[in-house]
C-alpha cells in the first residue's frame, strides 16, 4: 500500500538515545535559537528566540494519525524534535495534549534547553512524558564557542532554566552532555560541566559526542576511552551513548516505503544504510538499492564521518 507524502512527521528514526522514535517537526528547517558547531543539519539559517505558530498543529495531528495507522510496530517514543528547536513553536503544549489523546505512545521533547527559563515554555512541556535538554559546555566562553546562541540567551539563564524546569516537572528529564574533542572534551571543562549537572540533578545524564557529519569540520569526536573516563566524573546516573547494533528484529511496514519517506528522514538526520533500513522497516538490500538510486538522481549525497558512510538529503547543508 502506498501513502501520501508527509511534511511534518518522519521516520521512525533509529535513535541511540530513545530506541525507535517517530519524529515530529514543529519549525521550518534550521529555525533555532542556537547555531551549534556540531549540528548534523548544518548551519542555522534563522537564529531566533521568537515563539510563534510556525507549523499548524492540525496538519501535524492529521499526519501523525495517518502514520500510526500504517506502522506495524509502534515506536518507543513520539519525539518532538526535527530540523530546529521545537519549543519555538508556541503551540507545542496544545500539541502534546492532543497527541496524548490520540495514542498511549509516550511523548518526548528533544530541546536545546535554551528557552526553559520562560514560564510559558515550562508550562507548555508539563504534559510531556520525557524532556531531553542539552548541556554542551561548562562556561560562558565555551557555550558561545560551541552553541553560538542568539544574543538573547545567556549561559547562566539557560542553566538555571533547565534546573528550575527539572524541579517543577513530574516526568523524567534526561540531560544530554555533548562533548567535542579538544574543546569541551577536556578535563577542566568536564569538571565545570559536572558541577552544573549536580545543580540540574536530572533523572539521567546521557554523555554523547560527535557521531554524524558536523556543521563545522573542526568539531570532532572524543575517543571512546576518554569518554569512559569522563563518564566516571559526572554525578548521578550516567549513560554513555554509543552506536549500537539494531537489537530488535526488523518489522516491515504495512505500506510500500516511498522515496519521500526516505528523503523526509534524511532531511532531518543523516543516516547510514542500516539506519534507514532499521528506522523505516525496509529490507537492508532494498534500502541499499533505493539509496543508490536516489544518489544517482542527485537527491541525496554521501557524507563520510570517520570510517562510516552517511546519506543526507541534498540542500540540507
């Protein structure tokens, strides 16, 4: 069975942090409050802190309901993330409530955390099951270098906002600490980050580093041995995020995967062939053929990161 094209809902995505995640995009491409040097989607084209109705939630809900009707195996989470900062959409709170009326799949919000100091943003996320903010630096200087924030965001306000939200929120907060080799992946910076993690006191800290092609070539991964050493320095429960093999058996979709599904996924997240196969429920051989065809047509391009090959939609960077 074929399906019509999706504009706001994509995947499911194979996520190292969330398992199999069905993505929902709430802002136009690269509309964000940061311009992170490590971003897998390239440089921010619309750096803003203005919260408004970037995407109509009725269209999102229609697509989401349609997508759920086609999926054979439900995802672990419905993730509000995508190609920018989802909390910039001021209707995110209403959308979360409507999604929870539609399905029992838990709702996760992946956010850079920059707007969590705002009371309206805090209130909007209260009905989510899981919120995953990011902390990429331990000092104002490193924050400005790595995240390149909008002028309206200060490091101190951002950290205080994440901590305050965590104290108010009844769900789980998983804090991502993202380290960059030679910049934040050094002992002095990790020591500062550890103090802030203690202040924020998340349910879980997920320690991560560069694994996909970054916006800036100088943003490179911290090696596995150092990551393990840094993990031991962080307080509380800490999970080291590493590339994992697909543990669950492949469950084919009930519909024929369209090229638009593949392109929709690759426009938000560069993926390996196995990632496309696992996320969209495609046979690996079929996924390889389709990716080769899309590459020949010029719709996608091959990007190498270390010894791994990723596919990315043309025009995303």
